[in-house]
C-alpha cells in the first residue's frame, strides 16, 4: 500500500491488519521509552491547507514516535497567499526531502491528484479532503469502537452485527463517508439520521439506512451514536431554520442521552459544538469516547505511517519489529 486516500480502498483483511498494527503501536505508549526506530531517516511532511488541531498534531506525534523527521506546513503564512499552486507547493516540499506527504485540503480529490498526477513520488495520506473522505478518522473511530467492545481480545476482531447511528450534518461530512465505507466493510450496520437538507442527493446508492427523525432512530437502541459537527464554514445556504431549532430536533441533549442504553458509545470526531449537536452532559459522560478517539488517533496514524513507509509494496501489511 503506497497511499491511503479512501477507506473504500481497504479490504476487510487490510482494515483489520491496520487496526491490529495500531494495537501494537498503542502498546509502545505504555513503555518507558515511547519510541520506535522504524522510520529513522524518513521525512513526513504535514501539508495542511485547512485548519486542524487533532489530525495535524497527532500525525506529528505519530511520526515522531516512529523516529521520523517531521516538517509541518500550514497554508496560512506560506507562499500559497502569493498564489503558489498545490503542485508547486508539494514539489517544493518533496525537494526538501519528503518521503510521505500527509495532506489536508478543502478541495475534495486533492490527495488523489497528488497521488496519481505524477507531480510527486512520495506516498500520500489523505488527512481530510473537502466533503469527501477522512480515512484515518474512520480508522481511529473503528479502533476505538473495537477496543470498547472487545477489550483485550480486540486483535483480529471485526465489527460484525454492530449498529452505528451517525447523526447530523452528513452532506458536508468526510467523517460520515469514510466511516460508512469502513464500518460496513468491518460488518457493522450503519444508519444516518439527519434532516433532509443535510443528506447528500446520491444517498440512495450508498449502503446505509436514512432516517429523518432522531428520536425514531434512537428508539432502536443503537450500539454506537456518532454525533457530527455542524460545519457552518461549508454552508452557503440556510440548511436549518435556527441553531436553537437544530439543537432541539437533532442535538444529543440531556433527555436523549439519558434514553440511550447504558453501554451505548457516544462518539464525536471533534471539534464539538457543545449545546448544538451535543450536550456537555453527553460529551463528558463515561459513555463518551471523544478523548479516547484523540489518543487512539496517534496509534492509528503510527500504524498508517508505518504501513505506507516501511511496506509500500505489500498488499497484506506486515508487523513492526
Ligand atoms: N477530527 C478532526 O479532523 O479534527 P481536526 O479538524 O482538529 O483535525
């Protein structure tokens, strides 16, 4: 595997193997010296054209724990403001020595272009492209679910039979798309709950049930409830009357939180709009996995960097030494 662009590209065996490697990486965090020499001498470039807290810092932590050199590029403050293109920016950073490029871009498809155009020869990891995909977020979500469900016997396990409800701003959500492909590949049953205005037009062709009433979707007692951020920065129209109305109909408020089955997981990719799509009571509860997701993101991104750097030609991934 040379690039990671979409979770739709992963077979079930590859997805499980990546999650298993992430388990190995998570063990490194429990050691006194939390580093592996695996990527010594390699350079990872974080090429971020959109803002990020979790993804950029956890890729940086992941690369450093594998002993790679890291270059962090942010479009803000760069020569992008002078009109430099994606191609020229990427080629410039490759000339500085990038072996792997982790790219976040507002344009859906930008990582595919970098990987497939021949502009650069490095491996490419999609760290979120427009409304298209965020594959490492889905992998860390699947890892978090698997750990909570299977505990110490997670290795090798899939998510067969699990019911996952993904709620809110589906149309703008790369997290929803990447999770749908990955969770379905792993055997889970995914339902989207959203107002009709926040569901993509092509949804009929996707392997997902769609419900337009949050309380109806909750009545079947899903195993996992994943709340999505309302992405106002991508909204050019009014998709719902008011934030107050959205919170009333689509927020995981105190009453809805208290109606979940006690073992149900509450997930959110972050950043959260507290009081809008999720109440603080739900976000800070023992059922919430929000900070676990962040911590697991480092292990999962270590696994991805390892797989792409150390084993670019392997179809079935290997295991770190
Ligand atoms: N979940 C996520 O992608 O968060 P950031 O935008 O902070 O990276």
